[in-house]
C-alpha cells in the first residue's frame, strides 16, 4: 500500500519540477529562437533562420563599448571581492575576536538586501563625500555587495580542510608566509577561483546598483535598457542570447570549482 503512494508523490514532484523549470527557461528558449528569426519584429511568424541580428550586434559600437566597460567593472569587483573576502574568510576560520558571530551574519546583508536599497545608500554616501559617479563607483557598490561570495565559499572550504596540514608544516619549521602560499592557498585555490567566476558573472549583469551609481559610461545592462526604451528589435535577443551563453559558462565553471574538493598538498 505504501508504494503507490510513494510513486504518486514522486510523480507530482516531477511534474512540479518540470512546471517550474518550464516557467524559468521557456522564455529564455523563446528569446534564443527569436534571435535567429528573420522577422524584423519580435514575434511570429518565424520567417527562417538568419545571423543578421548577430552581425548587427557585432557592428554596434555602443554595445561593444558597454561590454568592455562591463568587463572592466566585473574585473574590478572580483579584485575587490577577493582582496577583502579572502582575509575575512581566513580570519573567521582561524581566529576568535569580539563580534565574530555577528560579522558572519552581517557580511551577507549587502547581497540579501534589494539592489535598489544598496544603490540608494551608496549614492547618498558618494554625494555626501563629493565623489563623482563613474565606473569606479559601480565597482565600489557592486564589489562591496559581492564580497560575501568569496567569504562564504572560502570559509566553507577552510572548514572542510581543517588545520592538520598547516600544523604539520609549522612543526617542520615553515614560516607563516610559507604555510599560506605552499599549503593554505593551493588547498583553497578552486574555491577562490570559483567565487571569482561567480562574482564576475553576477557583477557583469548587475542593473539596479549600476543604474544608480553609473556616470556617463554605460555597462551592457544599461545599454540594453536604453535600447528597450527606444525600440525592441531582434538585435536585443541576439545580445541577450550571447550574454546568457557566456554567463552560463562562467557560472557553471564557478559553481563546479567552488563545490569541488580542494587539491590536497602532498607531503
């Protein structure tokens, strides 16, 4: 009597999962299909496959410039996130200090809060200290919010590894710098690379904070927003499809690295 009930539950779970996946990914699949549609209007009928919209995307200098700007911003966010997130994760794992439990929770706050709130708060601060808006202010805003990715990923890897290898290296006479560069860093390298790739992918696509903190230079989300306000053409589908494919590759690589086992140092 139990098996039919279990099979029935599994069936409903599978149907529910398919419905959710369909709701999430059918619109993306539709976007990909229409990016190859010869019809100059986004919509039916499908007139046949073409690469004209991808050629128009490649010839669009404003979009290409926004992609370069977005890549620079994302790279800056990675530097900020890794530069502050790595020592923070090591401090959380290796040391005891007042407010440690509170810090572990509050470090996640910037990414949990809506981007509009983070953007408005930073905009008020930048205006208060008279810092002009530019790509650097976007790096400051987005990168600060994404520090928590490096902190959580590296901290989890350090908790998994323990201290035995570091203690063995110290007993053999290794200096703190040698322990870090020859033992700790190789063991957390995949988590560090994974968090960097995830940070890059999220920072490149960020819109809410970018909209509030940008100056005269646009990133790709801002360029797409401007194009959509003027006229929606299949060129936008081509751009979005390219960005989606690139972001998916980066995210999958980042998640694979961050969830993988760290390389063990051979004794």
